[in-house]
């Protein structure tokens, strides 16, 4: 693939679906520096994945897949540095703050997602973005029935939290 | 609030993203990665070139030594035997390293694209370091073959200089001592890498794998 063609596809993907990247980054990293590091890692993996995309799945599914694959095995930059492994130089200022204040309901959802285990977090993100059980099973690599079990556990955790917070 | 309401709230981010991206810095990050990838590709190519040069070099060396010995008419049964054993060891060693390298690459490619496959692929990258133990026959075989090559070259090097057999065998012992020191340094470095980086990573990945099946 020509570099210009790869650039064009990547730009299209990024402008159309960067919301997916923010969602994954916010679900797996909690400090600004970590979010910047993870975002950079994900963007690089997506850039590298352009050549491998065969249009067998939709672009959002592909981007979700690459982003979650990166996030789930991502290690904090500080941890890598402590173990003597040189992390990728993070470009400071890569992520900027949004002009509008975040919706408190969205923030609440992220707080609940953060309390889930790593694999359940992926399932929760895909569920909230409307992926079917079959698609979630294929992206995560588990059976549909296991997806069902995980989703019902996530739903009851969310409902329990809402009920707890609604108590006077 | 039911699931549909939560999904509605969740999708509101698409219209008003939580963050923005500095496009100029993003390009810079990608260029950095591209440069890093190219450097890594060049290193991998050099590794292949060096491995090929090493294999060919060993054969040329053995051939040159044998021709020299034949020319000087100092060849004896021992010289032939050592040369044949050394050459066989060099060929087997090169083949084992190449086959191991290929097998690892194929194993990593065999995984699919799901999250679980990604975790398994990461684990497969750690596996060669787990297998680096004296209990593994392949590691022992590589070490023995390495000694064999070093010993044969030392022996024939001594013979080419008209040293008596006693001195030639002394050279073999010297070669083995140097090989042992080299193996000791590599072993220490691998143990350090394992303890500081790979073992915690392996534990984390195995815990993740368990999470996939947890109900």
C-alpha cells in the first residue's frame, strides 16, 4: 500500500472514530499522563494495522478490536520504566481537554466501568456501544453464553450501584 | 435507569467527545514510531545477515584449515575427526537456531485477532524465555554444539600452527572456559530480565486469561 493511501485511510478512520479511542483510553487509564501514553500506543497500533485491514468487519469493529487489544495488555509507562524497559517517548500535549464540561452521567458510567475487571470492561464498552452478543464474543474471544453471563453480571452491578446511590 | 437509557447517555460522547487531539503532535508521534520501526527492521535484517555470515564463515574456516593442513601434510586421523565433528556441530547449531526462530514466528502468527488471542500471543512471546532452562534438551543441545564448534576451531587452529596434540587439547579446554564465561553472562542477563520484567508480565497475562473464562 502506498504511504499516501495509508495516510488517507488513517485520517478517515481517526476523524470518523476517534470517539472510540477516547472511550477505551478512559476505561483503562485514569491519570492524564497514562491516558496520553495509552492513546499514543493505540493510535500507533491503528496506524500499523491499516495494511492488515481486509474489510471483513466494519471499521468501528476493527478500531475497537485494535484499541482493546492494545489497552488490555498495556502496562503503565511508570511500571515499564521501573522495570528498566524504555517506554515510547510520549508526546506531551497530545490530548487536549474538551471545551464543554463532561456530562456527570458519563463520568458516573466511567467510574462504574473502572471497577470492573479488565475483560469485563471490554464487554461493557462494547455493550454500551450497541454491539451484539455475537460480535462481542468474536472481538473478546469467548462464547456467546459467556458474554451473556458477563453482561448480566455487569447489568446487576450497575443496577445495584444505582439503587445504593438512590438510598437517602 | 435501564440499559437503553445508559446506552443513550454513553452515546452522547460521540457528539461531545471527552477530549481533543493535537493533530500536529499526533503526526510527530507517528513519525517517531515509523523511525523506530525502520530502525528495528534494519536491526532484524542485520541479525539475519550476521547469522548467515556466521554460518558461511564457519564453513569457510573449516575448509581453509583442512586445506592448509593437507597442504602441509600434517593431517592425522584426529584432525579429520575433529573437523568432521566441528563442521557437523556448526551445521546442526545453525539449523536449530533458524528452525527455532521460524517456529516462534509461525506460532505467533497462528493466533487470531480476538482479545484472548492477543493475550495468548503476548504469552507466546514470553515462552522462549521460560524455556531457557537447563531442563530443556534444546538449550543443552545448543550449548553442547556451541562448545563443539569452539573446541574444534581451537583444536584445528593449534594444529595449523604445528602445535603438538597436548597443546591442541589445551586450546580446546581454553575455548570451553571462554564459552562457559559467555554462557554465564547471557544466563545472568536472562535471569535478570525474567525476574524484573517477564515474570510479572506473565503472571498478569495468565490472570487475564482466567478472567476470560470466569463466569
